[in-house]
C-alpha cells in the first residue's frame, strides 16, 4: 500500500491531513531556521521543506503541480523572509534568543503559506 493511501486510511478527514502536512512542515522549517548559522542560509534550508509541503498539499487535492507554480509560491514566501532579514541579522548576535525568534518566524511563514494554499485549493484554484 502506498504512503498516501495509508495516510488517508488512518486520517480520513482531509482538513486533518492538511493540518498534519502543514504542522509537520512548520516544525521542520522552524528547526532548520533555528540551526542555520550563516545569514540567508535559513532560506536555503527552509525552501525544500516548503516545496515538499506545497507538493503534498496539491497532491491531497489531486491538483497537478508545475515547476513554475512551486517557484511562484516560494517567491511569495521569500518576500516575508526577506522582510525580516534586517532584524534577523541583528538577532544573530543574541545567542539563543535569535535562534528562537528565527525558528518562530520560519514556522509562522510556513503555516501561513500552507493555509493560504489550502484555501486556494479548496476554492478550486490552481497552486498559483
């Protein structure tokens, strides 16, 4: 049995499956951002996690995903990440606290991206 079929077997409600996908990706993104040391390296660590989330959510709604749709969605989330870049640079000098704040921001951005995508997909719209 495929993983997707197993997932649907044990979690029959689509909303709960979407929540599991989004929350899992958010935790992973927060962890990746917390351990990223170099400025800008958190996006490199977070991007594959968000791509996986986008593909999983699209698959949940049986919507085909193109490379350009994934790139567009990631560029939209990049705006939020770049917007906090200045504060992030300052927070790197606060050991511990900076890591916690970066993790929280990464998890929040991933949550927002995931739930926005779910709303679009429920409305019958394409990924982007």
